[in-house]
C-alpha cells in the first residue's frame, strides 16, 4: 500500500520480514494534538509515521516548553524507548495532522529484541535522531529566532513535501522556546522579505531558496542527516 511505502524505516526492511511486519501494523489517523507518548511513561503503541509531523517537547516546572526534535516519516517515533529501561523525559504529540502504522509497543519491543534487521535499523534511526537533537540544542542556544524559524519551516517542508502548513503561533512559540511576540516578529520579518506568506495560522513558503539563505547552518546539517537516514 502507498502508506506503507512512505515510512522510510519500513521501506528499508528486507523482504519477506517487511511483509510480515506490515501485515501486523494497523493504519491510524493522527489528528493535531494527538499525544503519542507522555514523559516518563511507557508508550501504549509504537508508531511508524507515514505523513504529518510530530514534535518532541521538553517541559519545565514553570509550565514553559520548547521543541527539541521532530518526527516525520523517517522512522519510529518511540525508538528511544526500545533501548532500555530508562524513562524518556520528553513528551511527543502531533503538530501537523498525519497518519501512521502502529502496533502495541510491547509487541514491537519483542520484535526489536528478536529480529536483527529491525534491531539494526532502529539503532541507526536512534543514532541519526540523536545527532539531530544535539544539533537543535545548539541551534536553540546560539541562533536568532528568525534563523531558527526559517530552519524549522524548511525541516517541516522536507518531511511533509509541501510548501503549505497550518501552524498556530502557540505551536511556533513552543518550537522556538520563545514568546508569541518573538514569533510574530520573526514571521513578520520573513514575510516582509517575500519568503513566506503568513495569515491566521496558514503558512505558505514562497521562496524556498531564499529561506535557506536566511536559515542558520543547522538546516543543512539536519537535512543531510535526514536525507541519508539509512545510508
């Protein structure tokens, strides 16, 4: 099926094991704000995303939060949970509605321990995502809101393969770890320069090349990791 082919990890698994695993996965719709896992908890399901974007968010005791990573169709959202008993301190939820193929987490945990091909690809997935998380941590500390917003919009474009998004200021503020006023200023600057069109939560990238020039160097680093996720 088309949805099955869209997940890069599943598409990289060798046959006939891929067919066996796919026959046990259930396609599900993921509306915006759907929680895929909560902090410090064992997930109920394992999700191989086939469309949309999920945010990995770190929250503080004062209620503030910031996005520290994103998942698209490149892999398994709950891959870090498979590595051992340590509790994952972040939560993950759907930021842009999408779809996934899922199965109970405990069942996939058994698969991970028994199937060498899946084991190998999940470890590769975790390694690449770990590199991306590290790059974004540095980016959030060192680069301006405008540079980070440009970088993030391009990351979303790569994963959705679309120049049109529905994103609220609340989501973008969480992504930047900034106030809504900061988001408004950053988005306004990109819009005045003819790079995006932004109105009432609707974003349209007008000039992708121009946006790449505004984005910090982290975009190319993250893009290279994404494009070569399983190479």
